[in-house]
C-alpha cells in the first residue's frame, strides 16, 4: 500500500483516480477492507442497521489508500462516506481536517468503550492483531517467534509480509532480539531504524509482499509461503472452518481500526447513526461471532463465549508477549518511514 505525498500532484492524482467530476452517491457508501472482515460487518452491522434505520447503504472496499480520501476532502467531490481506517492515518487525517468530527454526547456509548476507542474524528471498529501464521500440515516444527520467521535455514521457503513499513519495522526488531517493551524506544532512534531496515534486508530475498488481507491465508493454503504475517481474524475464521492454519500469538502486534466520516459527506447524520449502532454491545457480540477480532465495547467483551474469546487478540492469554501499536510514533514518523520503505522495497 503506497502512501502518496500529501497535497502534491493533486491534478495528476485526480485524473488517475477519475474523481474530477465525482458526484455524491444517492445512498451512503461504506468502505472497508473486504474479505471475511467485511462479510462479517455486513451480517452483524450493515444489514441490521439498515433494517432498523429504514435506510440503505452501498458497500465498497479498498486496501487503505489514503490518496483517494485526501483528494475527496480536498476537492469536495466526496463519493465515499464512512471508511474503515488505521489509527495513524486517522490521527493525521483528523489534524489535516479531512474527517468530520464526532459528537460523542450525541452518539453515546463512549463510557462503555475501551481506552482510545472514542477519538475526535473516529470510533474504533475493532481490535486487530497482526501475527505469524503457518500451516500445521506443512511444517513439521511450529515457529514460535519472529526469530523463527527470519530463520530460513530451519524453515526454508518464502515468507509473506505486508508491503508497508508499519508492522514490519517492529517485527524486524523483535527478530533481532529487541524486547517487546523496548521496540518503540529503539525504533525512535536513527540507529534503531537502521537496525530494523538491516534486518529486513537479510530476509528480503525470501519475502512475498501482500497488500490485501485475504492474501496471507490463500498463500499458506496454496503453499506459496511457509509462514506469513497476517491479521489473526482471517486465520481464526479459516481454523474454525476446519483449516490447519494456526497463529503464533507471542510477538503479535495489536491495535485498532476506526470508522471515520470523510469531510464533505452528504450523509453525515446517517453515518453517525451507523457508527453509534456499531458501538452497541449486541452489535459487537454478533460481529465477533462472525469473525473473532476484539470488541471495543467492554460490555460486549464480557459476554463472549470462552471458546470464541480464545481467538480474540485482547484475551489475556493472547496478550502475553504481544506488542501494542504506538499510534503516536506512526503519526509522527509514518510518512518518512513509509517513503523510505517504498524506496527500499523497490530496489
């Protein structure tokens, strides 16, 4: 997922994306990351909301490209309304004024949400985890750490990694022996960044880059990679359906995706009602039953079946040895690190 420089080459981007004459859709457009996660949202959130609200919505999907959202907000040609967005992109976009601000007194449920879920421009949709996944039927020995992920002698073959700096720099430092609690302390120094890129360079000949969240499970099943980073919920769904895919929880990185409303949306009131509905405990329990990402409503978390909770990133057992994403770090350094990563990956 490539990040475009902010507010540069706007006309070229407009032409490339075909947005020069975009018109607001007659119905609200909700954009997510597709795959099993969005199917779960459709069943647990979108369809019940439309039935209760007496309104309709259109779904679309993307891979998190900020360029299109930036162009919509800059030009006022907004043909998306609600988007699922990662924490650092939400925070930067909020500062730049490309998202509508939320009135939490009007929306409600803020007191029930986990810390950092209720933001000025966004409401946490779920708690995700990125972890190592592998096929139990294809590996005689199970990997247990990012050091194993980098060990191409013991575990020969291709590795899947998402094509972005975020996640991978953290994983590289963990593979290089940095303790979980020290990762961002090290990464905040020039020497730490050099160390992370050097470690990635060691593995580069063996990396197969993924962009879409559905790819890691597909690649494991096809035998294209021996292990891969992946969103844990995708593997959980496969495992629940009888697949031999498994997750390595120690060393996993967890954080939140958010719902945000693009500035200039013609469906702001409906969008706010959708977000409020998504925050209700009943809605979130239904969602986790469809795909076991972490709920953001504490009342929903308390009502999960123990067997289901074992797949949730925020369960106490799965949090052992896990790393919480430092959103502030990526807000401050994300653009420069993503640019450096893109230059490094293209060599």
